[in-house]
C-alpha cells in the first residue's frame, strides 16, 4: 500500500507548475500580522484559529479590493454592455482558496503561513460554506460567475443573501434530520454591505387607473439592502460583483399605533418583513407555491431592476448623475439572464417600470423587454414547473397580474391569427391555466417575454422543442437554443485536485486552465507508461487522503485499495438511487462467489418535505447497517452515507472517486454537472444516455464510458405500451430476491414493513422505471468490475475521459451565451493591476 502523504508532500502539491506566481512573502506576513493584531485581537492576548483564518482572509481580500475598484472604473470608462445573471441560488462554497488560486497567491500564502508556524489547510477548513443553493442550478450559477470574470465580461450576479442557507444534514438512527445552517454567525469577511444602494420593494396595495397613468398605491414597503462579494477572474485582474439582497423593514414599518403595546408589537412585526431573506427554500426540482417564496422571487427582481436602471442611466464612475434618460437603448447595454423561472417576475416588473414610471407605450416597452430578457430552462419534470395561483398574485402583486393578463391577451391574439379556430392550441399556449384554481404558467411567461430560450444539454433542448414547449417552438423556432452546461476548471481541477493539474501541466503546459480544449493533447500520451503511472499515483494519493479524512471526521474505516463507486446527488426518484441500492443488495447476495468486487458508495441529501426521498435515505443506511457489519464480507463491500454533502465535501470526494454514477431515467436529467466534475478528475462514468452524458460519450468515445439502459425513444415507447414492474419482478430471480429482502424486513429487522412505501412504489407506481434498467445495469457493473482488475487499461480509459473534457468548461458555455444570446464578446485580455500605470 502506498505511504500516506507527509506534510511536506502536501505543501509541494499546492502549486501547479509554479502557477501560483511569485509574491512578496514578507509583505504578506506583515499584512497578516497587521490584520491579526489591529483588526481582530486588539482586546485579547491570545489569538484563536478563527482569528488566524480571518487575518488570512483579510490579507487576501486586500489584493482583491484594488482590482475590484479598477475593474469597475474600467467598465464605467469603456461603457460595455453588461449582463445581469438573476438567480435565486448561488452555491458558492468557500471563497479563500478559490481567490488565492485566481490571484496567483496560493504559493506565497502557503509559504507565509508556514513561516508563521500555521497550517494553511487548517485555516481554510475554518471557513463556512456559502451554501446559498440546493444543488446543480445554484452551483452552475457559481461556476458561471467565475467564467464571466475570467472571460472579461462586465457581469453581475444578483440573488438573495439568505441568513440560513441549505440545511445542515445529520443522520440520526439512520434517518435524515435537518439543522439550520447559520453560516453568518461568525461574520463573512468576503462581503461588503452597500447601504447607499438600498432600494424599496413594494408588496400588496391596489391599482389606480388615473388620467396621469397607472398607479400602484397603498403598498407595504420592504427595503432591499445589498451586500457585494468580489468575484475574481483567473489571473486577468478582473474582479466582478455578486450582489445579494437582504430584506430590512423600514423604520416606520407598522408604527401607526403609538400606545406602548402597539409600538412593541410593531417593532416585533419587523421580522415579518425581514423573513423574506431569512432562509433558502430547500426544494430541488419541486415547486412549492408558498407566499413567502413568491415574495422572495419578486424581492430579488424588483431590487435588481431598480439597480439595473440606475446603473444604465448613469455611466460616470462613482457618480449618480443621470446621463441617459431614454430607456429605448436598454437592450444595447443590458442583458438579463433568468436562471430558470424563479426570477420570471422580472418580465412584468420591467414592463411596469417602462409603462408606469418611464411612460413608454406598450409596443415600445414590450420590444425593450423582450430584447433584454433571456430564459434558461432547467427541468422537464412537471412537478418542478412554477405555476402561481392568480388569487395569490392579485393580493401580493396586483399591478403585475394586470400586466401578465395584458401580455397574455396580446400573445393569444397573435396565436389566434396564426392558427384560426384552434382553440385547443390557445388553451395549451396560454399563460393562464384555467381550472379549479386559476394559475399563471411561469415558463410560458418566460418564453413569451424573452428573445432567447435555452436548455442546458443538447438532448434536453431537443426534448423541450419536441414536447414541453413544442407549440412555442413551432411559432418562434428562432428563439430556441442549446447551451450545454459546464464547470469551472479553476475550482474543479486546479483547486481541488492540484496533483492531477500538475501531472497534466507537465505534459501539455499550463494554458489548458484557460482553454480546456487543450486537454485533447493528452491523447498523444494515452499509451505513455509514465503518464499512466502518474495519473494512477495521483488517484491513489487522493483516495488515501480521503480515507484518512473519513476516518478522522466520520469514524469510518475503508480500504483505500477498493473501488470508490460514488453517487452524490440530491435524493430524487428520477435520479434512481434505488437502482444503485438494488445493485448493492445483488452484490451482497453474490458476495461469496465474487470475492474481488469492491464497492464504496456515497449518497446525498433529501428535501425536508419529500417523504419518499427521506425513506430512500433510511433504506441506504439500513443496507449499510447490515452489509458493513457482516464479518464474512469484511472490508470487501462497504456502503457509506456521508451526511451533510456540500461543495467543500464534494471537493474532497470527487478527486478520490473511481466510478461516477449517472443513472437517471433517460429524458429526466436536464444536464448534470457533477458528471463533468467526476470526468475531469479521473473517474469513469456508468450512466444512461441522459443529460450531458450523451455529449460526454461523444467527446470521450462511447467505448470509454459504461453506458447502459433505455434511450429516450425506448422510454417514450414504454410510456405508450405500458410499464409492468411485476413482469420484471417475476422474471428476474436476483431482482425478486432483493425486493423480497427489502419488503420482508431483512434490512429492517425491528420493523419489517418499514420500507413498504418504497416497495409499493417500485412495484406499482414507478414513473422512472427502475426495474426496466436493472438487468442492463447489473451487466454493466460486471464490466466495470472486470476492467478495474486491469489497472493499466482502466487508467488508459481515464486518460481518454480527461482528454474529452474540453467541451465541459463553463468558459465555453459562457462564451456561447455571450456571443449567441447576450451580444457580447469574451476577452482573455488582462486589465492593468492596481499598481500598474493606467493605459
């Protein structure tokens, strides 16, 4: 077994071919001590580790601030078109190490802290994850911010500064328990409050139609206080801004009753207003039509659009002087990208501003609105699509409902002219869904109100055009595009896997970090024994490091020579963690006949209100309780459920993984980005032809992935002919045995019927057809096991996969958004650093 890494080895690995650059270590130490002594511990004699972390964070932030100011000066002087990325989620993770990588400070900071007798990795571990997202959608937004800055785009991320992010997950007696994520309790050194840009946001009230125009009156006001976080590009001195809004009650909130009891209650009621930014809704791919959620969606949109208009009207740096009064040129200077339908209220809100405040005619306002806004769809699952009841909108946002009705009237007028007499088409395409409760279809609003609509992988975009948005595609085919998702190679390779980044740089140079397509050059080395050896060595070192981490933090001991077979995703029926469970049970039942099969499985979180998902977690932990304590099996088969999976844990798991599970039913996963992270970090993929897996197979060669199961056409055909789970159950003995064990209490001896709901669902109500792919999955897993016993051939396949990752950089994705949707041109030009002379 390879020896564990020494501290010196860890310190050596921190640099990728000297990519960190040369900084004045002495200056860093001086600044570190200044922050430590004068900012943090002036009233104490002994510094804590948290003090040291804040001192290091503030020292690194000093290098950001000058570049941040210079970047904004650059934008005001050049007056480029700006893009505003509106998202209810930004799953940023930690900031310190990412900033050091992008500013080329990591080597110098490591040396400075080492000379000060500190361990930089220990300090980094003190930072809280900024968990302001649920999963893929929020993490995609974070990768996009990194790429927009690295490509020199004048870009702003706008969202909500949730006081409590994605919940902390605990596993208690095998069940998921949620705890609040109080991520701000120690403060956040990366944000800057900007009270000078505080904006009022209105709710409730009524609409008056007067000779002077439409007025929205008697509203309740909540203030939006912005907090800015710098977003550095990769070594180009560009620092963009993520602006997150926090809700504040105005001073006179409910203070209409001046007796003491009324005053006290009014002050307490301020919480009602400030609850808007209190907590992130923990649902992924599920719509929850609560008033607070709608308030959140409008809050971020209303505050952001005021900011956009303010910035458009003034162009001098540091000046609030209005230099543009005509908003007709707004689409030439502003692009708004809606990350799913959550910020869809931007469309009626922009129309309200143009009509009621700027007094534009409808036709002109609508032209400005549609040329400014674009919409990204992230799901085809019907339960995830937002449909807001009209009575809720009437109460909360009465003017916006009027505007939506008028948008719909004009839209249906156009459709009726194109398809005279086709009442069914009018019903299907309406923004208003009639029924027991009248609702607004937010996806339809986004399509009608945008000039571009995109899916996030080619197969997903094709499904949108063929099914969900077929009618809209037939009317406006020019609107529909594909923008396959990507990941930033800075965080997901250079930062989390420096050993692999170093090995790659030794063969093809360092430019691939900015241009991931250059990974194709690795194909020339696919038979090179030294590269095969180095890649296998890095993987084993990562596995050793992760095994030690598991033992220290989770008290779990695993065999680092076993195959690390990993599925990390939100628990959802369509992602088919249950298929993985059935494979594990099958392996367990076969164990005596296949003593060389090693498997190590990890899973992830469930939404708090999703009963089936929580029961799936209990099944996984129950399987682990039986398998992991079977003395005959020993360490040949382990099932681990790692609690509280977040960005930082992903950065540890992904570089150590051998096999990546991407096993959703074909046609259900829009894209996936975890699949790309595993591929880039040297894991092989077992998966269906779903989401971005299809393009991954194209790029690396289908023979270099373990592809199995039904294709989209097969699933469609089965939907038409009917899926009979009992047929598979009765026909496949190993499947029947596994299901009978689950149903009969083998994995729940204290409560035999614990999993009856899962059994009933799989046998009678399974929308995602787990049994239909069971045989193909088991056979494919046998191929995986066979290849894993041949390390050289396995690693050659890994090299093919890494070499095929170029397409999956978020730099490529953002370049396509910029050129094909936003009308902007990316640039790799470096702007002058703060201490460089102005050009």
